[in-house]
C-alpha cells in the first residue's frame, strides 16, 4: 500500500510539473507574439520640454539610452531640420554625427 501512496504523490507532482511547463510555454509564446507585434524603433527622436508649448530640448538617435519619456519618433529630415533650427544634439548618442550634420 505504501508504494501506491508513493505512486499517487509522484503522479500529483508530475501533473503539477506539467502544468508549470504548459504555463511557461504559454508565457513564452505570448512574449514572442508581443515582440513580433511591436512597431520598430524610430531612427531619430525629438525630446520635448515639460509641457506641449515648451520648445524641443534634444535630438536623439532612436536607440539612445538617455532619451527621456517625452521623446517621440521623427524622420531623418525632421531631425536635420530640428538641428538646423537650434535644437541641441544629445551629447551621449551624437545624432548630429550620425546624420552627418555640419553646423552652419
């Protein structure tokens, strides 16, 4: 009888392990779907000031770690135009260098 008890315990443990595996596989599939559905990162970012009426603060390369939460994606032409209008280039990612922008 003790062996039957051990068998039931092991079957219960196996069922629990199988549920854990199924849950992890579901989470991984969900993570992969989310990664595939995510829009591509913009090539250039424009970081805005504290309110919508404040002038832009910085131009960033799209994957700059220093871009603030108020940064939005912009086109290459818009990034060049912003630099020409006096918006500062981020000193960390140097978008002016990446764009080939020469001041003047």
